[in-house]
C-alpha cells in the first residue's frame, strides 16, 4: 500500500475494478484493453500481492522466477519493469528485465541472482533459457501483454516454446491482455488459460473519456508553422510529436534544433542504450520535445503528459489509439492534436470507425499559420548528445529569406472543415 500511495493511485480504473477481484483469487484472465487503462498496475498488483501472501518456504533456485511477464517490444518491457520496481520497493521482491539490444553478460549476471519477477521479450528470453541461465518450471503466474502485437510481429512460435517450459496451465495462473480480441487471439487465450474471467474495455472509453481530440486540416507546407506556433505560443513544456517515418523524425528534429528548441528523436534505428537515456532525459524534463515513430513510441509511459501531436496520421488506426494513449493515462486528462493534409485525411474514416465517434476537423485561423521568424544562424551540422537530443553550435546558417518547410509529403489541401483558432486546450474544438 505504501508504494501504491507513492504512485498516486487513489481509485481503481475500470479494468482494475473488474479484473482484480478474480485475479487476486487466483483465476486466469483474458482482457481487451488499450495502453493507458491501468492494466499494467492491475496485473502487477495482483502478482505482488499473491507472492507476499504466499512466501516461498526456502531459498529459491537462481534463475527461477515466480512471475514471468512477456511483452513484444523492448520499450514495453522497460515500462512494465520500471513500474514493477516502483511497486516492490518496500518489499524483498526483485525484478529483472530481459530484452535485446543490451549487454548480454550483464543481463545474465542479473538472472543468475535470485529474481522473483522477470519481464522479457520472447527472443532474448529463449537465448538465456537455451544456455541454462533461466529456468521456467517454477513460474506461478504467466502474463502475456499485447498478445495481438505478438501475433502481428511473428512471436507466437517463440511464445509457445516459452509456455511449454512453464508448468501446465492448470498449475499456473495465466493472464493475457490484447488491444483487440481477434479470433486468433481468442484461440490463443483458450489454449493457454483455464476458465478465464474475460474483461473488455472499449477503445472508445480511452479516447472519449480522457483525451480531448482535434484534427487540423492543413497543407503539408503549413504543418511546421502550425506546430511551431502551438508549441511556442502555448508554452508547451513536454510534448511528443509522432511521425510515420524515421526520415520525417530527423527532418523535424533538425527544424526544431535550428530554432533552439531542445528536442530528441526516438526511432527504431537508434541504439537501445541511447533510446533509454533519451527517455530518461525526457521524463526528467531535460528534453522539451520528443519526435518519435510508432515502433519506438509504443512503450512510452510518462506521468503527467498533457499533449501528443500527430504530425502525420498513422496508416493503422490502432496506432492512433496507442499514440493518444501516451496522454490521458489511467484516468488523467490529456490533449491529442493531429494534422491532416489531403493524404492524411484518407485515414480519418478508419480511425473514426475504431474509436466509435467522429473526429472534430477544423481549419486553423490564418494567424496560427504564420511562418516562424528566421532561425538563429549556425555554421556546422547539428551533433547528437549521448541522450539522442540535438545540439547546434552558434554560427551562420540558412539565408534569412528561406521559409522553413516540414518533412516531405503531400502538399495538397485536406478535406474541408470550419475554421477556428487553436485554443489554450486545442482539443476543445468541435466540428460544426
């Protein structure tokens, strides 16, 4: 309870209230829930409580966890492990995270010590299992998070091998969570669980109840001016800007850097240790703007994040829900702003169908499209700090007559809508 109070939890979210009475009693569970619903805390509080109520009689074998949590990405594993460490800080329980892209021997040393909870990606976990550094025959609770993503990324064969190394499903507790309960995911749940309690939290609940949403209809050339004006005029201190491609994140970060706005890039081609330092710096408030792709941004969990901006709309509507789930988490309020040119607008109907309501689409007033002033001059190319953020030495830069342009894309107009100015809370606008 001490750790729960430290994290500021006062009330249960809908999924916590529905699922925890059953999971605390030892039942299996299969739940449909997006990120930001409080599901991570739900399953972590369950397993921590059950381990504290039922301590082992003797010293456990090294490399034999009591709880195993599987996630599809390194970022998600890091997020879950970080939250688990906060929840066990006043207990003797230990947490170990295992994922690729980091020092193999360092992770092996951690595993060879006594560990109660292991949070892992499937591939790296199997590497340690094959070498005899990890033993799964004592697992009491198996948690599979984002099962639909596991399926999409081709991890299910590896997950099957891992599950076959744990006790039979009648002798372990299994909790499975997925953003969507497709027929394939439902079949997996039936294979891996016994008489599970099923809980479904609609995606619309995440989008409507906690996140204000607004779409600005703009041309490609107007995007950066609008983005710059929203961030600077509203004095946003911490914001995530999502792009679809890695080259878009680099171009956008370069533009921010030219205007002395502290920013960093988070994309799949950046080394894992740099990505971790970048996230730590962003959480600490040392970086103002994080420009991210979907793959790198999916596991970002930052308390108090007020704004998420979609510089380009995602092609997959589920990625839209995951993006806006970076704000408005666990019942808190947040704002999502999206820019849509003619190309982006084609993806709006699919997003609206998924979240179950129309998105308010408006055209910004001309004053919000005013190009920013010429950037300070610079002589040399930006260099990267260790945390992934950009540094620009003083000097001579572009000609003052040049107008900044956003990342390449369609330069055609978007679908029509009523005009309006971004407000202090841009998501409060609505369609006429």
